[in-house]
C-alpha cells in the first residue's frame, strides 16, 4: 500500500512545481524599468469580439531598454491592441505609425517601484500558500496511511521528512525568484 503514498508525494511535488511556474509567470508580467515581451503575457485584446492574448496577435521587439515595438499580424487589430495597452496597468501610452505600435515605458517612479515590489511579494506569498496547501494534503494522506496501518510509524516519518524537504525546496525557489524580481525592480 506504500505505493499510494509515493504517488501522493509525487503528485505533491508536481503541484508544487506548478506553483513555482505560476509565480515565475506572475513575476515576469510585473513591469520593471526594462522592456520585455513577458510584460504583455497577461494582456487580453478584444479580437473580433473574442478576448485573445496579445501574444497570439503580434510579434515583439525591444530595440532599446525601455522601448517595445509590437507588430500586429493583422493590421485590423491595431486599434484594439492600442486600447488594451492604454487600459492595462502598465501605465503606457502607445503610438503607431500604421505598421507597428511603439510603446515607450516611462521610467519607474519610486512609488511605482514600491507598488510593484508589493505586488511581487503578494504573488510570491500566494505561491507559497499554494505550496503549503499541497503539503498539508500530502501530510494528511501520510497520517491516514499510518493510522490505517498501511505503513508503519517509521515509514510515515520518513515520508514526512521527504515532504518537508520538497516543500522547503519549492518555497526557497519562490523566494529566490522574488529576490531576483525585487533586485530587478530596484535597478534604476
């Protein structure tokens, strides 16, 4: 019956990995002083009545540190892409020359940096809460297996140590990503 605990631990690790991935994506979509295409990952554009990720509608180039050129695949979507950019929380005012949309990122004010750091910390905390929830469920599975006599006490505590190590590894990964993002945000 030990196999079900191994499955439970593997599933827990898998879910923790996913939480770290989500945190990585969330951090990437938080704007820093430097332009990158990932900032637009969560941006949806009204494309012929359907909300569509901007990533699917255009290609991106960053010719300078704070400039992004967005080239729509369909020129008909240009106005809606501009509207989505204006209404986003990126604080940008896009302009176009008929072919590409030019987005110049304003320098981040001290206040804006602090807001983004706060947002990054919140996203990091969300990821860690989700990792801890996964740990709690896996721990309940282990406790139940020990109580039902499927595995012995020693084996139960060995699995718990394994679970703790996995949890720590993933929480540390989120903390490292967060440190990197904070450093990026503080870079002027």
